[in-house]
C-alpha cells in the first residue's frame, strides 16, 4: 500500500536508523536513489520500468529533483497508477524515447533501471540508460542478486521474478572500462554504476580477472551461470551492505 507522500521523509529516516543499527529494514532502491542524489548533488531523475516492474515511483520525492521523469514500456494504454508517466509505451520498443532523452537539454544524471527481466530487454535498457546518462551520473539497477534459481528464471514465473537481469548487469559492467560499480545487498540486489568514475567506495571487494574470465565462459547457460554466480556472488557483484555503502561512498 502506498504511504502518503507527506509521511515518506519520516519513513525514510526510520529506515536509515534501522540500517545504522544493523536491524532489519526495508531500505531499498528508492532510498539508494535519494541517498546518491543527495550525496553527489544529482538533480535530474529518470525511471525506466514497465507496468509490472518498478512499482515504487510513489516513493520518489520529486521536490529533491529539478526534474523527475518516468519511461514505462510494456504498458497498456489505459494503465494508470495515479502518478505521471512521461513516456508511455504499449510495446517494448523504447528507441524513440531514449533518442529524445539523449537530445534533451536536461541530461539525466540519476536513473533507476527496473524494466522487463529478460536478457534482451535488460541489456538494452542498461545500454540505453548509460548512453544518455550525463558524465558523472549514476544508474541504480534493480534485481541484480536473485536468491534462487527459480527467481532467476529466463522465463516469467508467477510471484517473485528477477529474471536474468543479473546476467545482463554482470555482462555490462564486467566488459567495460569506463565505469565504476558495486552492488548493494538490499532489495534483491541493487547495482550501482557510476559513469566516468567520480567516486571511491571504501572497502569495496575486487573481482579477479580469473573469475571474470570464468564468468564469461558460462554466462550463456542458465544453469551453469546461476551455479557459478551463486558460488562467486560477492566477488562478481562487488557486493557491499547498505550500511557500508552509505558510509563508504566518497567523492574522488
């Protein structure tokens, strides 16, 4: 159930207090968006989602940003959750919307990517979001650390479904040299990608070249990929706790 927006700051403070005390908390993807935007002075927000993913736009505090926009695809034309949808796309083709955003004078500098969880959609969303992101901008990517092989199915399953977003995320970050990344161990795993490295994160684990090479050797096979991922999750994701991320994120 959506919480009235006037109560959201109090809820957010409560989550941060629980986080600092190492107690169970619902600190998640929108909390990370707000924290990163505040820490790095980011002012233009975009969310890429579908009508059945994302689902937390009501938590975004628009007053924090000069501009907050939402791109929703795989979205029935009559869909309405009570909040603005700047780009409503019935099908899966978001090319025109991404092209328009790239040309906008108001460059996106913080973007939540939580789209359809098939490999093709997830890698396309990541690539498009990164290309339109301003230098020094940040992507927050949902569903990067699925707990079970069922949740990580390449085909839609009923109930919880992270799909193979984790595979597209790893393939994207491990193949590039122009970004800096980590994954916060909350909310099914929230990948954080910094474009044109502008930060350091204290105590961030490394991922050895040998592990990266082995990942690319198995990543196309659903079962082998998830088995290897499970055995090397912390290294591949450069996994950190929410508390460590909040305290360890520093400008360079």
